[in-house]
C-alpha cells in the first residue's frame, strides 16, 4: 500500500525531479510549491506524489514532522544572475554586500536576508520538524554554484547541481556533466551556464551542518569529473543557446515558454534523486 511507504517532503518541488527518483526507491512524496508546474507546462506528475500548493515561507515545520526525509530546491534565479559577468549583476551583488548603490530600477531583494529567505526557510523547517518529531530528520537542499557566496560552500556538487545539508557519506560522480539545455545542446560562451561549469567548479568541501554561515565568502575550487547525468536536464525540449527566434532565450523571462524551459533545465536528474532515495530509505523497504 502507498500509505505504508515512508514519507519524503519535497520543498519547492517544481517538476518533481526529486520525487521521481524517490518514488522509484519506495518512497511516497509530498511536494510543496506555490504553483502546479506540471499542470502549467503540460508535464505528467510522477506516481506516489501528493502536491500541496503552499508557500514555504508561511509553513511551520510541525506540518512535516511525519517525514523521514526532506529535500528542497529553492529558486536560484537571483543567485545565477549575480554570478553573470555583467556590470549590473555585479553592482547588485556589491549593493547587497553594502559596497555600492542598487541600480535603478531594481525590483529584486534589497537585503541578504531577503535574498536567502527561501533557502533559510528550508533549514528552519527542518529544525522545527525535527523538534516536533523528537528525532533528526535529514534534509538535502539543491541550488546553483552562484549561491555559494551568499549561503556558504556546498557540501558536494553533482555536475551542475550543488548540494547542502545531510549528504550520505558516499555520493555518485557524474562524468562530463554540466548545465546543458533541455535538448542537450551547449550554452554560448559567457553565459551563466558556461560559467557555472568552468574550471572553477566547486568540489566536495568540509562543512558544518551541511553549510557555511559567513555571508559573501564562497570560494572556488578545482573541477572534478562529472557525468552526463549531471547536466541540467539533458534530453528534453527547449534551447538556451544561440538558437533562432523560436528559442526561449529570446522571450521575456516572465513568458510561459521561458519559464517552462527554465523549470526543465533545473529539474533534478533521476540518477541523483534515486541515489538519495536509496541511501535514506528505511531498512524495512531496503530489501
């Protein structure tokens, strides 16, 4: 019975990339997000997934104290933008650190606390859920390398997917992986997706509780082998390269086509999510 399966909570679930791999390893998954992206973009929802339309900023951890595992993929747009080699992007980053004035008009986060609000809320929810359950509930948070200067070093990266939190002792490597377009094509030189996978890609580092707390001090490290599974959604539709006028890159960032392509690029790869599900599944379903 599905009800007998251990429960995993998927915060900022998006297109349920975490959920697909977890469900394949015997979990049932309750995902939380502010919108139903599968319905919005015409994607099928995986089996054993319950979607709750809820803002994680408004939740209390006691609501998810029945979980055995928590995973999360907070939005990465602002982190990614500030990692771009653009004058305005760099000015916004300096302004957040109190070193410059914000460019006008600017509608983004005005403080580091606002920038990290959802990321920090995930760790708050884990702490509250663990307190309510009377036991530690492990959590893994995924985001981009551009988040490291603001939330601290990632504990591991699986290709383009950077991970914070309670990672298993053994993690898979992905060979040649990077943020590719959903259709497998590469990104042009100078784009954030190329920078994210340059020779300065991060490697596994020591951390305290899966993250560092000093703001704006993320460091870069030498690259390590990654694999095709680590590419940002290799194999689906959509192009973020120097394609023709039909490419989402030429559309407004608020357009449905651009949002759909971004969501598919950010989707957690099955190899990663299934590995986490396998490592954390309770003994009674591990056989």
